[in-house]
C-alpha cells in the first residue's frame, strides 16, 4: 500500500465533528483567558448588585441606615481607611455615617438596572428601525436617515442636563413617578432617545446587504411576505450583532449613569448611586481619601470587566476569525 493510500485510509477513519455557530463561538470564547476572567468578574459584580438586600442582611446592615457610633465628634469615621472593620468592611460615609458597602451595592444595582433597560430598549428600537430602513429602502430609508442625522447633530450631554429638570417635573406632575423614580425614568428615556442611532445604522447596512443574498431572493421568489422574510431570514442572521452591541453598551451606560448622577442630573440623596457617592466624596478627599478611592476603584474594575467581556464576545462571534 502506497503512502498516499495509507493517508487516505487514516482520513477516512477520522470522524468528522460538525459544530453549530453557537458551539464554535463558545469554544473561541473559552480559549480567551481574558474574556473568561472578565466574565467571572462581571458575573460577580452583577450578582452582588442584585443580591444586595441578601448580602447586607447577612452582614447585619440596612439600606440608608446611619451608624453614628462609627463616627467621631467631627463626624469622621473612627479608625483607619475610612473606618474599615468587621462590621463595616469598606468603612462608613463621613457626615451621615451610612455604610459604604451598602451604598455601593445598592448603587450598582440601580446602575445595572438603568444600563440593562437602556441597552435592551436601544437594541430593540435600533433593530426595528435598522431592518425597516435596510430592507424597504426608498423613502423610508431617506426619512429615517435624515432624522437620525438630525439627532446626531445635537449635543446629547448638554441636552440631557438642560432638559432633565423640566422633564422630571412634568413626569411628577403626571403622577407617573416621584423623586428618584422620575429622575431615573428621565435618564432612561434620554439614553434611549439618543442611543439607538448607531445600532440602527449598523443593522441597516447589514440588512441592506442581506437583502440581495440568494436566500432572501429565493424566499421572495417563493412568495414569502416581507414580515416572514424579516423574522425568519434576516433576524436570525442579525442576533450576533445585537449581542455584541449589548455587551459593549452596558459599561458605557453604567459610566453614563454615574456621570450624570455626579453632575446632579440623576439620582439624588437619599438614593444610592456611584455618581452621588463620588460627588460627596470629593469634599473629603484630603481627610478621608478611602471614601473617594474605594468607590472609584469599584466602578473602574466593574466597567473594565464589562468592556473586556464585550471585546471577548465580539471576537468569539466574528465570522472572519480563525476557526478553533
């Protein structure tokens, strides 16, 4: 038997393993060590945020409770590093005497809630508009395209700062929400209003390209309706882009919520937010630097882990990446 025949015989005996796109993406992700570590860190932060009532009760702490015994006569934490102890693992807040760990856990829960709702709403709106403009084209594409250009020309940060107060007062007047609930609702509405354009343009370009593909043209030739083509042919091929956008937009909205709360637009006392804690900590950075450093490090690590996780997911779902 020749060498070529021996090789062919070996190749015939080797079983061919077929993998789906999901299995291929999962295998790529598992090989990315940075992505796996960032996923573990991100899951830890998310779990701590949404289990905040359980964790604080296990430590014997309560949300918004004050601990005057942990403060000295000058309303400063007793002990080193902001009053760290077994009772208060991360110290206490100067002045009011609230537990810092409790503030951060409840603040992160609010930040994750805002970021998740905003990301999902932006993706849903962007997906709907992007597919509609990319598939139907014509006047629909022209009108929506000019409208998105008009919105992109606005300085969104200044618009949110300028309009948040009157919008909050209007929502409170309607009886929809009160106090911090109205402020959070206004932030979500503004984030979605100014955040759907980028994803819609991405989906629009992909839908515009897929419209000329053979499988779409075959469905049109068979008499399939536009609704069926969009839901059965286009959407299954667009979900990877939605997952990547979700993973990359979450840390951005987390930082944005903290920024606007720091500027006095978002959550205000007695609510809990990273931006609110950092805004208050600026006045104590000389006398109690731990009060500023601990929330800052917590927020940076949380946002960094989510960013790295988003990059890993994007690499895993990239169809041009080398097969694993």
